[in-house]
C-alpha cells in the first residue's frame, strides 16, 4: 500500500458513489424496474392495515364471520403478492449487477497490467487483491440492496406517513417528532463510521498481504523455523482489524438502539392517546388498529436506516479504494495500428545499429532528493548482432539498466536507441515485440509448461515446433518430456513444483522462443550446474548469432558468451573491452571475476 492513503471521510460518500455511474448506467433501466417492483411490494404492505381497518370497523363490529374470512383472504393475497414481487425484484437485479462486478474486476485487472513497474513496487499485492475481490463484492451488494432500499424505504416512509396523517393527523404528528433528531444522528453516524470503515478495509488488505506472502514464502518460513514469529505478526495485524471491526459494531449497535428507541417511544405515546380517543368515542377501533398496523409496517424501513447508511459508507470507501488504482497513470496505450507482430518487427526499424545508451540517467521515484542517481550518464553502444556482457558490483545498477530497454522503468535523462530509433517514441506494445527478457528470478504462472514458454512467442512462433526448439536451446527438452504430461504438465503456482534450475531454463526458453531482435538476459544461468550451463551456453551461441543481446553476468563462464564486456561502476560505464583485456587492464573487473578475492572481502574501491 502506498504511504499516502486517502484520509477516511475526506470525500463525500455521495461523490464517491457517483463515480460508479459509468458501470451502473448500462443496467439502470433494469435496476429502475426492480426498484419500482419493490416500491409496489412495499405499498401492498401498506394496504394491509387499511384492510384490517375495514375488517374491524365492518365485519367484526357487525359480527359478520363471512366478511372476516373475506378480509383474511384479502390479507393473505396481499402478503403473497408482496412476497412474489420481492422475488421478482431479486431476479431483475441479480444478473445485471453481477455483470457490473465482473466489468469492474476486468477493468481493474486491465489497469493493473498497464500500470508501470514503479506502481507495483510501491503497492502491496494484498492491497490490490482485496480491492479486486472483497471491495468489488461489497459494491455489488450495495447496488443490489442498500441502493435499492434507500430509495424504496424513503418512498415507503413518505407514503406511510401520508396514510397515518390522513387516518388521524394528531397521532401522525406525534410519530413525526423523532424525525429531526434522527436526521442529526444519521449525519453524526455517517461521519464517524466513514473513518472506521476505511480503516477496516485497509487493514483487511494488510492481512491479505501477510497471508499471501506467508503462503508464497512457506519454504523460507519452515526452513528457518519462523512459523511462531510469523504467527505473532499475523495475530498483531488481525488483532488491530478485530478492534476496528468492534468499533464498527459499537457504532452500529448504538445507532440501531437509538433509531429503534425514538420511534418506539413515539409509537407508545400515540398508542396511549389513541386508546383514550377510542375510549371517549372520537376515534374508531378500526382506525386505531390500522394506525398501529401501519406503524408496524414502517418499522423495518425506519430501523434499517442505520444499517443502510453503514453499508453505503462501506461501499463509498470501497469505491474510493477501487478508483485509487484506476486513477493511477498507466503506461501509454498504443493505437490499433501501432502494434507490430514479432515477425514484422525487424522490418519495422531502420538500419542495423544495435542498442545505444546516450547519457542515460535514472533515479527511483521514492529515492531521497539528495540521493545519488542509480545511473548517471551511461554511454554504451552494443553493435548489431553483438552480445555484450554487463558486469558490476552488487547494487551497481545492472538490473536497473537492463529494465530501461523494454521500458519497465523510464529513463530519467538521456535516450536509448534500438537500431537508431528512440524507444521513448515507440509504443510499448511494439517495443516489447522487439525486446525479450529473461529475469534472474524466474516467474512461472499456474499454467502448463507449454503455455508458460509460449508467452514469449510471436504469431509466427506460437506452435509446437517453436516450443520444443526453445526448450532444446535451454536444455529443458529432456526434463519436460519426462514430466507426466510433457509440455502440457501444469507447473503449479510460481512453478514451485520444479527445481530452481528447471524454472530458470523454462524462463530462458520463454525469452528465446520468439527469436527476438534484441535480447536482455539478467544472469540467466545462475541456478544451473556447470555441465548444464556449458550445454546451454553452446546452444545460446547459436541463438545469439543474429541477435543483439545484453547479458548481466557474474561468473566468467557467462562472460565468455559475450563478444565484449562492459563494466558498470558508480552509475557509469567504467570500461568496455574483451574479457581478457579487462582482466589485464582494470583492477575492479579482475576483482569481480576473482572468487578468491570476493571470498576474502577485498574491494579495490
């Protein structure tokens, strides 16, 4: 979660909820029909007291059993009709509102895919997950129930009070006395409930983050015997969430008690006065029965006010949390004609000039203002068809530099050219058909081996032949063929059913399967044994023959894949040459390539 959270209650709940209109508009007519049906059903409930009045003042007073049975039949039919209409209301809203939730979830997922890496660096995954699941489910519930019944109950209460005043205006005025204090109470409740509702939803996101991290890191937790400390940390978070939920419950209990008590006191006063009026003959018994029955019919609409306001406030905070993500500036969206299939990408660029970094600088957005840039004036030329190894000490900015090529991060200054074309002027979709990457930490998805590898394929390489060719390059053909279902075997979440070396080889196969024009490899062989590494290197030399490649290297064996080597030091390129030239001429490079020196902690700088 970002450090600057939107303060709870800083926005009007109504203003927040109005932002749902673009999603709600396609279903507004069906929702309106459902609201009308619900109003008719509520009005039928208000007709029942009038039938009771007729029964008491008519058949009961005249001792007519047939009329009593007829009145009972009317009441039964009205009750059945009311129940049936509420069922129709639910049928009218269920499908379209589920569609609203699905549309919002799809838009959120689409936006998350288009947001820059810097956004994902700042936000906890659990916070995003809670927005895409719990918050959206809450919004669907709001549209289906509170939004409908805030309207239905309002018009029901209005019609009910009209009936009460028309039956006996003096008693009706008594029931109106709690209105002013209830309005003030609801305003007070809304402002305070907004604070705890937002806090609870943010804390739920924090809990989701901890659960997700604990599950993904279960091997580390068990390996270091840290389950007790993790449980302690988890209990602390859930304890805070538990306290916040209790705060919500106390507020709800308090307002529910007051909203129930004030009208009940008014009803009691009206009952006493009405009974006295019946006793002295100024009011009929049927009218008093109808009056009391009407007040009972209005009991739920009145008592539900606090509950509906609470759900509406939670929906407002869920809306704020949803749009906090949707309002983030996304990476540029290329036009329909800008995307270039991988097979046509070579022809899309100008002459073969390779990759050029010209005075490139970069600073992370959340870095202190006085912090030194990670990259500061990098100048480097990787010739077309050349493989260049990038070497530097830990933290020197190697991974950051390679991430600038496909624009996972944006360069803060200078420019990067691919065959003479500035990548800043390229739509990202086109750029990423030209550049392929293999990361040091291989990420696999809960899909088959083949699906994971072919994520890197272009239209011309999205087939079985390309898959097995890429697996052969990565020396993964044999172990994939030995899997229970071959390339169709599901690898499971994060690919944890495979070894580190197997995951890394699949990630390498994914990088080369599309035969990219430019290839960026972030220490792609670190998890391989020396024998497998030698085989992969031999196959890679064939792949890299026609590819411009930038390879982060930490070991001499990986460096030997390259035609030349660049040393990154102090945010700049300190030296460029062959491996043997730099060993002879540059002490820092020699130290980095020396395992003994590194083990002794010797740093020539």
